[in-house]
């Protein structure tokens, strides 16, 4: 599943400071059973807004994680709670299949449609 949220940093805090904390906390959280990685993306045209995606094997694994078990993670999350506006976009199941258009050369060779 994917846990997706938007982060807007509040100046003078910067996205670079947020990203440094994200990397440190993520390194620890990713040791949790079921954690499958994270991504952080900067919004185009915005110096203060990020999209964060955490990948988990299941919602149950994500819900079972315990950020309170690690003092470093607690401190980072507490700082982010004061220096950022964090908005949950949602929790999404990983699809069992993905529809992607075929490459243009494949379409030309086979006549398939995307």
C-alpha cells in the first residue's frame, strides 16, 4: 500500500531541512517489518511544498509501526509538526495490475493501442 501526504514547510524552515530529517527518520522507520521504501518529491513551481510517499507491504504493517520506539524518530516528527503543515492525501492499495501504454515503437511494430 501507499501512504501519501503533502508537506508544506513553514519559513524559515526549508525543504532541504525537512528532507534531511526525512532521510534520517526514514532510515530508521524502514527497519520496520513491511516497510518497502519512501519517496519525497518537490512540487513543480513551489519552493515550500513536497509530496511524500511511503510504501508498505500492507495497511496492517503501516498501522503496526511504532514511531515512539525510537527517540530520533520522535524528535524529528515533533520538529516537523511545528515547522510544517502536513496533509494526508490518502492510503492507497497497491494495484494487482497496472495499465501502462505500450512504447511508441512497439505500437508502430504491432499496431497495438495503448
